């Protein structure tokens, strides 16, 4: 009964969980600034029955005693971690100057993982930092780092 109740509570939490999305557009003279972001994190609680377990790092597997429990007799571990995509805060701007469309995007992507989550700490990623300029008559040029042609559709 206790297992069924725990499973029901966990299922309800998963069903109710959703990302918080935010977006703000700010006109600033000739520029239009966009600020957006996503908070993507979830909580897990694990009760490990065995003290001896196998861990894998980069394809190498080995056995280590009581790592999840963090001490003798402690087999429970709780983590806050990020899902497939990290959290992000993005600032973009665009304008038309001297017959050119000019724009920029800078995005920071901090992870929300606690130290014990999958044996990794929080990670900082910078997936987007670029400048664009161009015109409808000849196209545009992008300088910097972006998700790629197909990557943004996949996520």
C-alpha cells in the first residue's frame, strides 16, 4: 500500500510539473530588446537497498561502496536536477541601421543540479552568442555560436 501511495504521489507530481517560461520585449529607441528564459528543474528522491553498486563514467564501470548513501547506513539520496534542456536566460536585440538589419543574441544556460545528481555538479553552458547583420535583398551573415541548422528544431 505504501508503495502504491508513493507511486501515485510521484505520478501526480510529474503530471503537475511544468516549465516556467518568461519573455519580455522592451523598445529602446531604434532597438527592440527581448529578454526570455526557462526554469527547468525537478526533484528526485531515491532509496537504495544495496550499499554496493556499480557506477559508470564515460563508458568505464566500476563498483564503489555506499556512494549514493553518503555515509554508513544512509541509503536515501535527494537531488534537484535539470531535465534534457538546461535553464536559460537569453537577451536579444535587433534594429535597422544604415540599410542593414542588425541583431544579437546572448544566452547563458546554468544547470540546476545538486552535487549528488548523477554524480555531476551544476554546469554552465553558453549555447548561443552571436551577431547578425544583413538585408532582405542579399541575405544575412551570422558571427558567433548558435544551435545549428537542425538543433533548434530538435529541442
